[in-house]
C-alpha cells in the first residue's frame, strides 16, 4: 500500500507541476528567455510605390447585422487603392449578407456568394487559390481595423524571410465601445510579445493577420482553428518568420454572454487537439524555439483538464488510503477553489469586489470547455463550419 501511495503522490505532483508551469512557470521562463536571447524585429519602411499588392479577405456567414459597417471600415483603410482589393466571401449565408456587400461594387468591393455552406476552411482554400495579390489580409466580419492596420501588416513583407504577420486584437465593451481587455487577454498578448522576440510565435488571431499568397498551404476542409493552423502550416512547409506587430490594431466586441464564450472555447479546444495532428512536426526540438513554445503554451495548456482531473483523483486516493496529513488540506483546498469558482460565477460580472476571485471562474470554465472540446474532437462531432457568435445587439433584441 505504501508503494501505491508513493505512486499517487508522484502523479499528484507531476500533474500539479504541469498545471503551474503551463500558466505561470512558462510565463516567467519565456519572459526571461526573450530578454536574454530574444530580439525585437524591426520593420522595413517602404514607400507607397514599394508596398505589395494586397487583398483583404473576409469570410462571412449570416452577418447582415454588421457587414455594412465592416465593409465601410475596410474602405477606410489607408492603403494605395491601385494596390488594394476587398473581397467578401459568403459561406452559404441565408440572410442579406451578400446583397448588402453588392451595394459597394462600384467602390471596388467584390462579393463571392457561395450558395452552399462549405465551412470556412474550404471557402478560404477555394478563394485564395483564385486571388492574385501578393499579400492576403484575413479578417472577420465583426472585426474593425484601425486605418493604418493594412500598412503596418504589409510593410514587413519587404523582408523576404517574413511569411506571416499577426496584428493585435483589442477587445471592446459592446455597450460603451471602450477597451475591455481582460487580465487573461493581456496575459496572452504579453506571451505573444515574448514569443515573437524569440521567433517562436504561435499562429494568429482570425481578426487580423496577413500571409504571403504564394506561401499559403491549403488546409483540410474540416480544420476548426484555421487562424492557428494557417501560419504554422505555412511555416512548417515553407519556413519563414511569423511576426507579431502590435501597431497593426483591430477591435472586436466581447461575446454577448458567457454561453457564447464557452462554446467558442470548446470549439478552440477541439481545434487544438486536431491541430496537434497537423502540426506535430513543429514539436521537433530541431525546429528551434517554436518547438518549446508550441509544447509549453499550447499542448500543455490543452491537456490541463486532464492534469486537473489527475491531480484531484490522485489526491483523493492518497487521503483515502491514509497518506500524509498534508494531502487532506490539499484536497480541501482544491474543493474550496472549485466552490469559489462556482459561486463567483453566479454573481453579476460587473462587481469589482470579485474581480480577482473571478479568475478562478475563468480558469475553471476555460478548462471545462477544453475538456468538452477534447471529447468533441474524439467523437469527431466538432465540424469545421463555424457557428457565428451572438452579438450584444442581437442578444438585446435589436436585430431579429
């Protein structure tokens, strides 16, 4: 029995250690490494005549509530018109998305109206294959770019070693329009900065990124997290740098409710496990820093629900079989943590008194969503066709 307890103690500390490293230890390590061994890339400064030809590609599904404003935002981008195109591709929309975009045909906006819904990955593959611009800027229908965003993204491509450029997404409060970046989003942006300095940046955010058209690698039609896979699959096949440019800014409303956010995280979880199957060669240490960042920032994070379950079950078994007394306090601590997360989750989100405690709710719900995503991936029930996130105006009944 002593041997069994020793094994359970080892299991507990391995699981607990991996959780702590994935969310805290890695943060410290990547910061130190980026300061000691990293370098902040410097963008070229091309004149207008040297800017590459670019196309802004927006994939949309039933986005009639925002697509008019989105197209007008795209037309306001500060980029030479003779080198810039806007293409909106409708993935089987059943509303007026395509009709609204057609209103801007006289201003050079092109719509591709696919009557059959194929999923975003299939739509991107088919559309990018027909484009002629040197650089493809990818964005979402509910994202709004700062006027200079296209210039900031494309300036990097004067360097032939740059394959993809990722912009900075700022989350805004749907009621006020003010910056509402959560502590977690700031934390993720900080990690991107550090990884970028080491040349180990991971994927993109679908809201704002760019890729060389001739470096684009068609992705499987049922790819779930296309924005993560596209830059890394390109890097895997063709090499080249993935740059993080914080000057290239896009803004997007936070989801209207927790249910929408939970669904999004579960989808990302399923997509993460799928992505491992596509990108596993990047885990080869010979690939450089990308192997370390992929393993530490993504793979370990995606497996954290399993580590949490392993820590709880091994802790329970240690207590049940008469292990050291400290493990009784550790299991009580875990129970208290999850209880606090549940109770704080029932309180209104705006209460400042619970701001720090709300991190327990965020951490627990995020890992619960990842766990659900894992089972969806295992069953193959998570498809590539995306379900649009409900906007706050729709949640309030402004759009029917």
